[in-house]
C-alpha cells in the first residue's frame, strides 16, 4: 500500500477480541456496529475531506471491520506496510479504551519515527491520564471539531517543524514535558467542512479492500449513511457525554454548532447521488429552532432524493411538523427515546415530558403517513426497578392497540451500557442522581472492558438496582418486548428465538462465572470453553436482532451507477 501523510485508524473496542472470551451481551444491539464497535466516527470522513482538499494524502483503515470480516487478518503484519507521517486513532467512544491504545502501542513499535495522535470525546476528557501513562501517544487533539488544528499539525510535521505551540486544542510532548495548548478552536457553524462521499470512493480505490474502507463491517449487507446536523445539545440527560454540561465543561462549547439547511441538503444530495441507502439525519433538527427545522424539511423536499430518510427527535414532535415530514415522501422514519413508561424515571433522567404528550405524538404520527415511529427504551434509570423495565412491553402493547399501529410503531430496549459517560452529570455527581460509579479512571474503564461478562463491564449501579438487577431487568425487558413484537407480527419466530438464546446465555454464563468467583477460581477460564458459542451469539445472532433497526437494502442494490461513475471521474481528474 502506498505511503500517505495521515493514516486514520479505527480499532476494535478490545484489540485482541478474537483471542479472548468476553460476553458483552446487548451493549451494541441498537446500533449498526457489532460488539467490537466497528463503525468509525463520522469525523473520519470530514477530517479526510478537509485534509485532502488541502493537498494531503489520507487513508482510512477500519481495522475493527476488517478483523471481524477476516478472522485470519494479521494486524501487525498489515500495519508494518502502512507508512504514514501521522497515525490518527479515534478514541471517541470510551468502549475503545483498550483497542485504540493497543493499536497505538503497536504502531509506535512498528514505526518509531512517526507520530501517533488521538482524538475524540473520550480522549478529550481523559487526556491527562492518557499522556501520563502511555508515552507512545504523541498528541491528543481535544474538542468536538479538530479539522483546522489537525491540518496545522499535519502541515508542521510535513515541514519537519517540531514546535507545536500555537496549534489550538493540541496536547503534545516537548522533551519530557506534556504541553497543553488552550482549547480555543470551537466553531459555531459546521458549514466549514462536509464529509465527501467521493473521498469514500477514493478510499476504496486506495485500499482495494471493502472491509478496510467501509464505515462498518455490515455496510455491505445493509448500508446506512448519516448527515450530522449539529454538535452540542440543549438537554442534560444525566448519563450522556453529549449533553449541554459535558460540552460546556469539557469541550468549552458555549453554544450549539449548527449546519445550515443548505449544507445539509448538499450532503444528502451527495449521498443520494451514489447510494439509495437510508440516510439518518443526526441530531434533532429543532435544536436550532423551529424555523431552521422547517427550512431543513423544505430543503429536503426540493431535493426529493427518494432514499429512506430517518430523523431522531429529543422530545415529542407536534402534528404540524409531523405533517411537514410526511410530505417528504412515503419513506420517512422517525425516532424518539422516551426511555421508560414511568414518568418519574424519565423526568429524573432528563427527558421532561409526560406520557400524554408522547402518546399524542404517536397518534399523530400513525395518522400522518410517517412510515414508522421507533421508540427507544432503556434500563438503568433513576427510580427504575426490574418490574418497571419488564413493564416496557406492556406499555408498548397498549400503544399498539390504542393506535392500531402494528407496522407503524416499533420499540427497542437496551441497557444504559456499558458506561454512564465520564463527564456526564451522573458520572460527575453520582450520589445526587442515585448512582454508584465503580470505575472513575481511564485505566479502570480499560480493564473493565476485559471482564468476561457485561455485568462487570457496567461502570455503575443505581440506588434502585444493583448491577445484577440491571442485567436481569434488561434481559426481562428484551424478552417481554420480543414476545409482544412477535405476537403482533413485528418480528418473526426466528428473531424471538435469537433474543431468547442470547438472554438465556447471558444468565447461564453469569452463573458459571460467579460460581467460579465464589470458589476462588479464575473467572476468565470458565468462559474460555464457550468462545465459539459467544462468537455465534454476538455475530450471527446479532445480525438477526438488528434486522428491524433500519430499512434494509444491500450495497449492490443500493448503488446508483451513474452517480458512482460521476464521483469516480471527479476524484480521478
Ligand atoms: S441523550 Fe439527551 S443530552 Fe444526550 S444528546 Fe440526546 S437529548 Fe442531548
């Protein structure tokens, strides 16, 4: 593979997941990634576009996806052949605390004269501990938007300059000292850069390996794309590392960064030119106010791209906006996360709306022509008990019957897992919210990821449920919900069986591990013999469980050949 200025590398959550026996349970069930969190952050594409437009050569390598697809893929042998001035590794989600660091360590051994840079929210929070404990990390780029600082860094490295003072947001080493440049680059608009899907094509041409270049392993079977409309949030959900207080306290973001409706339209058009895959419009379009939301909808209406469009909402949507959305076409999906049917728990988590308001939205949505409304529920909330969690299914059944909504209403449930986010208000002040936090440091979270069962990966319990009860509540919620969904024809028998196989295994493997712990035996060794079964449950079965998450269309059927050819011509000229 040819050399490049920057190699952007996405690691699996646990580097050696192929050798270890770990049962992470349902932690990735409601996202496109599998359990190793193989989806690279959208920032990889914006960063690549930004740097390539300035003449730098960038390569994206999704090691997590490649390692899932090719079980014999030899990571060190492959990385030895990748020559870059800077290796940029994302440490955005804390689930990568093990894999990202181990890949960084490996690259430094293989390429001791190159630089290693980390970026993303988790490295922005834990920068001091990471720089202290891992001397092979040369840089951390703090903040939620690092394209400009990263470009300055790449320029200086290309010129052979080793003074990095003056690059905003950068943490770096000078001799044996850690230098911390002020976090001052916090843009208020996202219009300065757009992820270019032409560059995604370019990546595939460069690596000639789809598994290495696609955003996540199952993208080939079931692609989904995304347009990020804002950074920051106006809410403060207590376990969320994307909340207003996190952005303000740790990323110095005092206001939202918004993308203009026109720029959102351009990105949607650029995806739709090449792919018919669903497009997820990320972040509630009302974050920048009602007018902006309506403008975004008008922009999308003018484009009329024909792709399935998915929107997430942080609080219930009124009838007028639902009607405007439904006029976009007959392929509009919307999502909202009420978290629970228990109002007291929902309010305590930071979502202050009543069931009555949610139910009004559901009734309006099912009447308005919206194709499907998805409800996301969660276990591990303040005031929530095992019975409350199991009651999610009953509430969903009630909503189906009230609205005659089978086929138009979906529900998913998952534990708040594996971590309440460091920097969230519940992590910073757990007692106030009824939480008990077990792991506080980066290295404690890293170690937790190697625990053999997801009960011990959880970094918290609540005043109302200990970790064992959170596990049991999550399993019961999943089983009951699957039974209701099968009863109403929302899922088939095969999916119900897959749900129950996983929940049974979750209980059985936990009993084995805890039996060994009581006997003073090694908790890891009892689960080693179950490795093949774990892989079957976490890979094949998880694909079955994810079938309802978003509309299906294979990559090949999703391609729009003329748009792909136009994209190729643009990048080759
Ligand atoms: S979970 Fe809550 S705080 Fe976090 S991004 Fe969503 S609405 Fe905002």
